[in-house]
C-alpha cells in the first residue's frame, strides 16, 4: 500500500448569511449579540457584533502576559473592528479598571471607520451613540501555546 495522501487544501469559498454561526446573546455583555462568520487558518476568526446604545464590552487583553486584571485574555495578537453602523468608542490602556471606567485613551469610530487593536494593550468598546452599532470583527490566530481566558 502507498502512503496516505494529505487532504487537499480548502479552496476559495463564498460564505453567505445562512452559513453564519449565530451565537445569540453575548453572555458577558447584556443586550449584545454576535455571530461567527468564518475561521481562516493562519489568520483567525471573523464575525459580526451588534450593540445597543450605552452597552460596553468587557475589558479584553491582547498582551503577551495575562496579569489577571482583564475580564478576557486572548494573548498577543491583533484584532480589528470595521464599523458598519452607529458609533463606537474604544477605550485602551494598560490599567484594566481605568479602561473599564472609560479613562485613558479613547478612540471614536463611526460607520466606515476601521480600528486596529494592536498587541500589548487592554481594550473595551462602548456604543457611545444614540442608535444600535454593528461592526465586523476579526481576531488573529493565537500564537502556539497561548491559552485564552474568558469570564466564568
């Protein structure tokens, strides 16, 4: 018998809304909903997020080391948001409590704006507008050995 052949690499594809994984309500952020659209090896995950006015995400860390102060830890990787509708303020810094309170360095994004959240910071996004906000998100693949930590 010959050696087994590896599975062929996946080819190009189109993902439609019927293929989205609707996760329903974000159990960490009341009133928010999200989807996972796709995962792409070597790149990471992609999805949509929907926030009512006034809602704010947990504090998440994209730092190399988990100091335990952020609500969520994803490890040293990048994330992006592309705002489709509404207004979003992204708070960022090193101090989780300050980020949670909206202190530190805020960035305001509106429809059509792209925000890139770099490694080595903590972040929290708030719908700072008067209408629901929707954004397309992407989270880079975790480096080998990184273990995510999510709220219980």
